[in-house]
C-alpha cells in the first residue's frame, strides 16, 4: 500500500490489510508482540466476535457518521406492540380452545363397570325425548356390549372436547382446522426475519438506546457543528514511519475538510474525570498522537483532534444533551502518547526484522501481590508497612 489518503476502502479490507495501526501498537505494548502476531496471522482482525459493548459502539459509529450505511446494515426488530391482535404464547391458544369447548359436548367413555355405564346413559337421557328414555331397570338388564353400543351412538352426535395440550404449532393447527382465523406471533417473526435477516436486527431497547444517544450528540452544539461541517467519514491514511520505515495506518472517524478529526467514543462516563480515566485505560492518548502524526505525514496536519464522548445512557433533557462531551487532549498527554507509540513501533520493527515475537517469559518468575493489596492487609502481617 502506497502512502496517502484513500476513500472508500471497505472496513474489512482496511483491518485486514497492510500496515500497523494504533490498536495493533497497543497490543504490542500492553500485551506482548506474540499476541499481536497471533492475532494478525490467525485471521482478519475484523472477524473477531465483538463484545456487546463493541457491537453497540460499531452501530453507534455508523448511526452518527454514516447514517445511510446504518439503515442499510441495521434495522429495528419487529415489535409485538405493532401487532396487538397477534396470538402470542400457548396460554392464549389454550384459552381460544377452551372457548370453543364451551359449545361442544365431551365424548362419553365406553369403559368401566356396568354400573358406571348405566350411570352415564342415565345422565345422557336427561337431554333426550321422554319417549326414548329407558329406565334404570331396563338398562341394567342389558349386556355390557349393548350399553357400550348405546354410548357409542350418543357419541356420534357429540363433537368432543378439543385438546389443550401440545406445542404452539399443534394447537394452532387444531384451531385452524376448526375454522378459527388468527395470526400467530411466532409466524409473523419468522416471516419478518426471512425478509430482514441479512441485516443486524436490533432489539427495541437497543434501537431506542442508539436513537437517544444520536439525539443527544446532535443536541450538543460543538459536536453538531463539527459533524455538519463538510468532511468524510472513515477515510484511510497510510504513511511510512521515518524512524523505523514501517508502514502505518489510521482511519479517522470524521475528518472535516478544514482538518478537524472527531473521534466518536461510546462510554460509561463522559465526565471530565471519568473520560480522563478512559483515555489512560484505553490508550486514547496514543491514538491522538498517532493520528496527528499520520495526517501530518500525508500533508494534512490537523487543526484539532477531538474526542466525542457519549455515555450509553445519553439522551436529550429539556432540549439539552445529557451525557455528551467533547474533549481535546492537552499537549503533555499527546507527547506521552507519542513516546509510547515510538517505543511500541521500535519493538514492532525489531520483531519483524528478527522474526522473533516474544510472549510472556518461559522461565519461572517470582510474582508479588499488588502494593494496594499489601497495604490493605498490612495490619495482619507483622513488619509489613
């Protein structure tokens, strides 16, 4: 890949292509070079199964930066509330069958002792014309087979009760055979998935969460102003590091025509203190420096690199954004990130040169407990400060 700025490189091709990225350098630095090597040689790093948080972040990026792509690749799952008359669950089907059974006579059992058969016939005769009824003495004078024949004759005029057991599909088939018309919720969902299964289907709660986050971002005056500037999402930048000669790459989320990069981060805490911890914990300082250096290397030095921090519970309250902030890292933080990048690039280049990718030590090592743990339990051990 030649150094330069490239538009419209597919995400999978970018992640699986040449060059070392900021996330790759972070693996070299915070895990081991062997972790990075294993990841890059095992498969495209874009094919790893994302965590729920990563999946939400990916969807949020698309919604904010490439809404046309979002609506092409994501959709709201079918909602039961949109089909209030659809039958949902076995209990509702059982109730429908029970309603039908109210107008049906049960079949009479033709088994049991002779006295039990006579009792059943006597009960049935209460509904018959008086002239056709037989007395108990007459019935008791008949043979068992004759009594069963009388019951079988009575059963010929009875529909019998429909069974309320079985699967949802079996009960639905039974009702439809009786002429009952209804829409089954499970069938609606199956049909809908056949037509929409090629997209990422979001549950209503996920959809609402993303829309609330989007609305909060667009209610933030700075975020909105930068996102509405002419620019391009997901451009790919390639350059050669002058010290190591290694090909590097980055992919700004939103790069305005007047050279402001806005990097979108979904987070648990977008406060000044909370997001400062996220910058430290997730190496965003190295990203800031890496993107500054990369864009400058291709002749487009940045006026600003901004973090758009959006909490996962962000929403609009009385017209104001709750849980959204925009940050610019100070120069000291950027220089620290640049120093960490320099060390990781040197390690990466040396591993490529020697074809040796070290992992954890293969020797027995002495390990110590964290100092905070020792301090917390110092009162238990004599001589421990």
